[in-house]
């Protein structure tokens, strides 16, 4: 799926329907990260899994998806997340993946303003930052990715719409299906 080096992942066995992959981010410090696919909906007989990612809390098994580690290995970490997608679809070929950044929530801007260090005025620079990273990757590799995957994007309008993905639109969420 991509040619950027990635960390080795280990899939956790779970008693729930969620699927977790753990890996160690080895940048400025060692951080255990988790990639989590959680079933969130069922549409037309397909289970839709939310793709979550963040720092892993070993004590309670939770993921902190709003943390920003700044560990110096962002490209390798992002590549590791992307490398779990083909693994996921190999085991769940009739499923779909939903991707939306934790910084895309409706209340993110208000929460960000209280702790903002960038002094953003009227336009929050952190809003939708994470989904922009995914969009950038999809846009850059769209022709190649479209051979195996079908993409839909959620628009950020007053009446949000899920539409066939095009590289010239901005989306706050991406829905991915594996082609048969």
C-alpha cells in the first residue's frame, strides 16, 4: 500500500469485536501506540469499523487519540497505520473502514481555543488536521489506491453528505471499501 518504512505491529487478541494492533514508536522516546478498528455501524449488510489511533495506555487498554507525541517519527508511524489496512481487509473483506480525525468533532474548536498555543484567530489551525493527513495520502496515491479500494468522502457542509471521493474536494471523513 505504501513504500515508507513502518514499524512491526502485533495484533492483540480481543474478547470484543474491536481489533487492535500495537507497536513501539522509537523516536525521541519509546511510546507504545495502538491502531484500533472498532465496529460502529452496519449498512447494507456490511459492518463499518472506525479506524482509531493513538498512544496506548497499558494499564486500562485505552487509546488516547487526541495526544500529539511529537516523537520525531511521524512518517513511519503513519505508514504503520496504513500498513494495517490491507491486513484488516484480508480478515474482514466485507467490512468498510471509517476514518475521521479526533480533531474533526464539532466541539473541537471550542476545546482547542481554551488551550491554544498558536493564537489562532477565527480559524483553528488544528481543526481537521488529522483527516487532512489521510486526505493528502489518498489524493497523492488515488489512482493506484482506486484499483483496490473504493472511497467516499463526508463533506463538511451544513447538511453533511457522503459522496464519491474526488481529489479536489475537502472531506471531514473518509469511508473505504475493499473492491472484490
